[in-house]
C-alpha cells in the first residue's frame, strides 16, 4: 500500500507501485489526456515514471509553467527529428528551451534557407500525426559513445565524453530519432498543437568563437493556436519596435566596426541620454547621494584584491604602461571603496551613499552583442551605500521607494521582484550569507508585493534583489538591482569607528535603478515604439510655416519656447505643410505647431499631436502651459492600451 498526496491536499491509496500516467487516469480521463509529465516530491518526471512509495504527486499539463517548458523542449527534439529526416547529413548538437521558445544547433554544410524552414515545419506536422511514443532509455557511457559514434554524431560524442563519469546518461527515443537528454519529455509526438519555426542564425559550437560555426534554428511552441497567434503578433510588433531600426530611423545613434559594441550617440540620442542623466542626478541628490567620479584605468592589483580578477578576468580589457598592468574599469565597486577609505569615518558618517555615472568596459563576444541591449562600453547609474548592519533594512526599503518612483516616471508600473541567493562559487562564511539573505527577504516581505526566489543566482560576494520591468509587449526587462555585500569592503581595507570606539567593517550595498543607460534607453525606445513621452523626447515640438510670410513669426515662436526651456526646432523649408507634418509625425515629435497668416496676425499657433489629434489654435502662453503640464507628468499618463489589448498582455 502506498499513499499519494495531491496538490489540493487530498490523498489516494494504491495497492502497488503506480505510474504517473496511471495516477492521472485514476483522477479523471480529461486529466489523463492532458498530462505531459508529473512532479513527484518536487522532482519533474515523465508520466511513465513509477511511484513506488508514499509521495506528493502533481500532474503537469501545458497550462503549467513547467508543462509549457517541457512542451517546448520536446518540440526542439521534434524539430531535430524533422531536420534529420530531410537532411540526413545534418548533425544535431544542443537544443535548449529559451524564453517563449527553443532552438537547436545543427552542423550542416550550408545555411538553412526560409524554404528549408517551411519544409522542416511541414515534416514536424507529419511526425505529430504519426503520434510516435517518446521513450526514456538509460545507457552506459561506453555504449552511448559507441552508439553516437556509429551514427556519425561527433558533437554528441564530445558532449557525452565531457559529462562526469558518475552521472547517469538518459536518452529519449521517438521513432528513428534518439537524443541525449535529462528530460522529462511529452509522452508522444501527438501532444503538439501549435508551433512555428521563426528564424535561423549562425552560432559557434559551445559558444566558442574559435570553434565551428553551426546553424541555429529558432522556434516557438504554445498550448493552442490562439496563444501562438498572439505570440507571433507580439513578435511582429517587436520587429517594428526594434530599437536598432528605430535608432537609425530617428537618427539617435549608430555602431561601426572601428569600435565594436560601443555607441556613437547622435545629437538627438545624446539629448535623451542627458535628460535621463539629469533626472537621475536630481533623484539621487534628493535622496542623499554624493556624486563622485573615479578613474577609467586602475592597476590590476586592485581587481585582484577585490576578487573581481579571479571571477571576471576574461571579461576585462587590460593595458600595459610603465611596466604595470592596468584594467579598464569593468565595474565601479572597488573604486568607490577607495573614496570611502580617504579619511577616518565614524558611525556618524553612515550611511554614506556614493553615486557615479560610471563608464565601464567589458569584453562581450562579438556574437552576443545586440544593439544597445548588450554592449562593451556602458554607463551605469551606479551607487554604493556604506552602512552598518543595523541600517541594511532601512536603506534597502528607502532604495525601493526611490526605485518604484523612478519606474513610474518612466511609464513602468509592473515590476517583478526576484531574490537571487548564494551561488556555489562564492566568498565568505555561510553565517554572513544567512544574514545578508535574511535582510533582503525581510525587505521584500515589507513591501507587501509578491516576489520570486531564484536559488544560486546571486553575485559571488552577496545575494541580490533584481527588479525586472514588464514592457508593453509583456516582456520582462531586468534593470535594477540591490546587492548586500559583507566582503568587498573588508577585502579592500574599509573600516569605520563604531560607537564603542572599535574599528568595524561597513556593509556595502550595491544598487542601480536603471542598470546601464545604454540598455535602458533601448528598453524605452522599444516600449514606446520611439514615440517617447514629451519629457524624454529629444525634440518636444516643431514649428512649421505654411508660406514664407510666416517665417519671421515662426522664429519668434521658436525663441520664446526655447527661452522657457523647451526643446524645439524650426522647419521653414519650402515644402507643402502636409509633407512637413507627415515627416515630423514619422520622426515621433510629440507636438506639431503650424503657423499661417491668421496665426501670425493673432499671435497663436495651430497645435497637432503626433498621433493626429488636433488640439486647435492656442496662444503661446496656453501652449506652453499645456506642454509644461505634459512634461511634468513624465511618463505616468502614457499607455499603450490598444497594443496591449491587441496582443493580449
């Protein structure tokens, strides 16, 4: 007799060992039909898994997050099987699940074409109709190597040989296809209802640029065709909003080979950058931060003392001069400790909040760089709070208040909170890690908001809270962070005089609201589709004449608006007014001001918004008041409700 406890707390007794599939059937035929896998005592297993003792069991379907991931991983196998049916010489390598989909890398003698993707997708549909049973097998290491070597799958052989000899090797077979995989997987190929191959790209074997270039096919899978259509609509919208395309179209920035991964900001893009920096400077000033600036080149020994060299040396740019090795600053933390160390500090000086718009350089492989989202040179809105252990709670809470205000001002109201705890490779005693993690847990609980635990993903020197923004297309964009660090200050000799006159080590809180300016601007461009709210727009209004008769009046309007601090441009070109309106609308300018003879005589302007709304004729004072109110609202009133309804977010 064994007892199975279900998620609702109810129990079922079975006379003998029973499979997950049989448990599902005993609950109901509908659940049995929908079952993709099971969770037995928190371990995900195939539905063929046999439960032979008392256990907590949950049936996983495609409505569960785990079920959707299993469906997508299994769909990667389905795609690989279809590829090898069509292209027998293609070798399969690695095929993981990614956000909203999956990919698989193949070694093949030519790039796959869009026509190939269509053929592969058609073959996948045929395999679905065959409803092949998916079976798990376990092989000895030598047998597995021989199997794949005989199949000519040298990449699989390399993978198997790299796995520690004491780890079990499980494989999944469906028809004539077999692949190394931990699983679990769907019980049969008939479980797939909606999938789509989306693109193909090049990729290095194991991410190593010195190794072979493979063909990476991306795809997505969903529980039903409706959700697939919504996802494809989001992808289509994301393509329109791609910050790289909009950056070029709007003349904001560019990249070029002479400085890979480093941004050339154009006047309008740099204006956005400066507006954000000015805003963040004001916020930090109001919250007690002292702005500093630290060197770009620092002797490599400092990074060795801090522990960063051992962890990040491959990501650091170095240079030699005067028989010394320097690192181009990859992060700001050690330099901020040097500022703290100047002069004796006491408990009365704490908390000391240091902030820097710090320019950092990190080596990113060429294949991983992606416009503004991943660059080699970036500027952080970086801050480090030196405090006592008793001040951790209040400082973390104060930062979160600051953070949520900043995000609301930029138009983001949906923030996901994650707590990342100690990684396997870390510095310091577990007792201090316990204390740091407890402090962050308490701070998160105090917000009253939901948060997720992410075990093992903390920094090597401390746990962290990550703040991710949900954009208008439902995508999560990780931006802010708060990290508790008991170790870096000690390693770099930071001390303060406590109330009892003893020397103590300050706790170091690493914090950033935006992350990097570059990436955050990329997020903003895509979130707003380039149509930034008035306070962020590089050009807030354009003044246009209908004929040359109004040129002088338009110049006076420009001067008046600029004197009031607004960012405006003048368009006196000898073009039809309709052409000029369309052009500036395409440039996402928030307000379009038109002046004809009537407006010039009455001292007014005709006002249109970039979305086409006609606000009528206004005096200059009335328009300045209207624009001023819009700017003062920041991004709080901006919304994309039509898009959100359309794409289902």
